[in-house]
């Protein structure tokens, strides 16, 4: 019942957020306050989070993670979404800068921190404050350090009219980051993929490796996105693309391994996933 209520209320807020007047007066802020309330209600039942032990390909740590999908994946594979972790292991090395857009409780950021041996080279972003608090707790537990995430909606526009939105290009400029040292950008934003990519175009896009969870249904219905635009941004930036289905047995799906896809095949797979279950797949874009 709680999950149904969450989905209905989030859907309502997303729809309200598309109305210009409400957007200007803080619809994203309202969404965040709603998330705070719902996570609080769920935590009263004491079934939201648990301590999980990750053991995968030489990476070992314990973190606070959500039950259900996250917990079940750890039990089955030793890691969450291991096909993504496989790519992370091959891409990131000491002192590489990594962006984790949609960091949630921090699993990907923690793995990247272990690999690059410098948690301060992780730049994490998420709109959800309750998960952000768990993110901070996990970094204190594992690295004995205070690690902040950026509570912001990563998008194709910068903050205006009280709406907290930020492009990656602006973030890189504001923090005087060397684009050539940003090794990997992971994006898991439940349908806002097109907006994030647009906010990287002309600077970061085309230089760093990308690991992106593509959510076709959410892209189309929540954010009025377009497969052609996403494909043009990625392939037009000179990337080669590998694609995989990362949803495993715990989600009732069958994972298929990474394989190279051309633009036409990417668009065909995207179309198949718009109306089907599972609702997402992953891509690795690289030079």
C-alpha cells in the first residue's frame, strides 16, 4: 500500500512540476519535501534500510542500503548491478575524477572511491535528501570522513526562479575542474537522461566515459524526452556504445551482457523498452 501511495503522489508532483507557474514557485522543492515525508513514514515500519556486505571482484565493504532490489542483488551477486561494476573496474584507476549523478545511498561512489583511492575525487549528485543522509553516513562508516553530495537536480539549465537546477558544464566551470581528468560520468536519473546530457554538451560530453541507465518509458512520459535526441547527443559526440540489460533475477528479468550497438540498433532497443518490462537498460559510451 505504501509503495502504491508513493508512486501515485510522485506521479502527481511530476505532473504539477511541468506547469510553469508551479515550477517557478518550487515544484521540485515540494517533491523533495514529499520524499522526506514518505521515507520517514516508511522508516517507521523499520523496513527501509539495512546493513549490507558487498563482496565482489576484490571489492569488500559494508554499507547501509535499501532492502528489496538493492539487498536482493547483493545476496545474488555480491554487488548491486554487477555489470555496471564490471565496467567501473576496467575504467577507473588511481586519482581519476568520477561524477556520480543520481548517487542515492552511495554504492557506486564508494566503489569508485576504493578504485581511485581518493574519495574527494568523487563528485556526487542527487535530488533526494533522505538518501543523501544515508550517503553521508556510509562515507563516515567506510572512509571515516565527511563527504557531501550536491542536493540538486542535474539538468540542461542552471538554477533560476528558486528552482535548484544545475548543468554539469556549469558545475565544472564553477569548480575549475580539468575536463581531461574526469574519467567517468555515471548517470542514473530515472528519465531525465536527455536533460543531463544536454547540460554536458559542448564541454564534458565527448571526453569522459559514460555509464548511463536508460529509462525509455520515464524519458517519454515524465520528461517529454526523445530517443533521437539522446542518440544524436551520444553518437554525435563521437562515442562508441556498448549496451547491456542490467536487470537480474531478483527483478524478474534476464541480464544480457555488454555488446556493441550502432545508432539504429540503439533506437530499436529503446523503442522496445518504452512499453515493456523491464523498464531500463544500460549503455557504456566510450571513445
